[in-house]
C-alpha cells in the first residue's frame, strides 16, 4: 500500500511521465536527426520560447535542475565571487556543493526571509555592509527560487525590487525555476513579466517535476551573457548527443499550454488539501499555499499514525514544531487529496 501513488506525497519527482510527453518521445525516436542540439526540434523549441517570453533567448538543455543552476551560476560568478540566496534555497541545501564546484569555489551568502523569500531590503542591507576588500569574496549574483522551497511565490514587483537593489552593485540575477510553471499559474502573470521584464538575467527552466522525464534548460535573455556557456556545458557533461529527446519534451509541454495546465492541476490539488486542513484541530499550515507544496504542522503522534497508515511524505524540521511537507503533482487526483485529508482528520481525532 505504501507504494500506491495515492499515498505518496513525498515530491512531484515521484510522479511518472505525462502521456503527451511520452508520446512526443516516441515520435522523436523515429528516423535520424542531427546530434548535439542541431536538430529541428531543438530549433523549434528555441523559437517557441522566444515567442513565449516575448524576447530573444539563448537556450541550453541539460539533464537535471542541479546542473542547470550550477552551470548558470558558474557562468555569472567566478571562484572569488559570492551568490546571495535564501538560506533554505535549493542551491544551498540540496545540491551537494554543485554551484561551488562548477564555479571553482564561489561562496553562497545565505540570507534570511519569511516564507522562503529574500527581500530587496535584505539584499540592500547585505550589500551596504559588504566590503570590496581584496581579502573578501565579491558579491556578483543573486539567486531566487520560483516557486520557493516554502511553496511560496515571488511577485513580479518583489523580483523587480530585488533586481533594483542588487543591480545598483552590478550583480546579475538568476532564477531557479524548477517549479516555474506552478509559480506562473499562481501569479497569473506572463513568463516575460515573471522574468526579464522584472530583471532576471538567467532562468533555470525545469519541466521534470511537471510531467517530463529528465528535461531542464538554462535560458539566457542576453545572448552575450551566455558567452562560452556551450563549452561550460560540454565540460560539465551535459551536452546531449541525442538532444532531440530533451527538446521533444519541452515541445510537447509548450504545445497548447500543456505545461501550465499540468501545473495548474497540481496547484489546485494543493489548494484543495490546504483549504480542507483549516477545519482540523491541532493541524495548521506553516506557509501560505501558493503553488504545489504544503508544510503542515501537526503533533508527532499524528505524523506517526499517518506513516503507519501507509502515507509517504517528508518530515520537516522547523522552529515551530513537528511538520511534514506534502507535494502534489500533475497526476494527483482529487480522490488522492481527499483520502489524505480524511486520514489526517482521523489521525488527529
């Protein structure tokens, strides 16, 4: 029972591949195609992304979100530089030092912020007291997650304010968009408004969590900034010989807005759970539910009963008390969400 999809809320990574994406891979497998990203599918995807973002883009596909983040940041920051980010950012807590490794030692400057978000004020305060001494690493970039590790979303206005505060000091701006689609649906804004129009220079655009198999991308909104990134990607082992299979997944997701439909469904399932939890005693939400993640405070005894019933999730360490993280996905059904809520209600009773 523990392996049943209806009981598994550990991550959107546990979900399978969306049927239309899988079908696109089957079509891409027919016949021959140019290798190393020179295929027609990749070129169509780059043109589609330029249309979607209403801006010229320079696209590089990679296999993993960690590679997208680490390689992108290494392009912006040398080994004597530093990257400002939230202390719970994925690049700080879950990438095993990859940003530091690929950048030959760049340092992460960890900032605090409520609900997983840094602010323009926090960034400005840090940069105001930072020394440009030759003895210190030099701040060179800011990185934010969209949506955040707390399941919240930066508004375009918040992003623009951070861009203004950091841009005064010449810092570049990177966005970890592993759940970019979920954030867009939540915000109701355009891809352009959420990125380059608000000051983002480089986007790590992920679709793996949103129904793809292994498909991530680094998108530069200024081709000159990409510079020698092609060599950096190759040296890092992320230049696919059969690149059409990554691009085919992007093309399928970007056709008829499928990527937003999938993310919208995941968000709706998270909201369904969050709203239902309001009526259960001794259970509360740690953060607002703005995308497809929920952080639920509840007694350890309740958590133990849920695990004993076969539900799977991650226990989360918080100052506020025992907590679990729940993540919904494109294949989470209303019955799955309702079953979880019913189990929590029973366990908390």
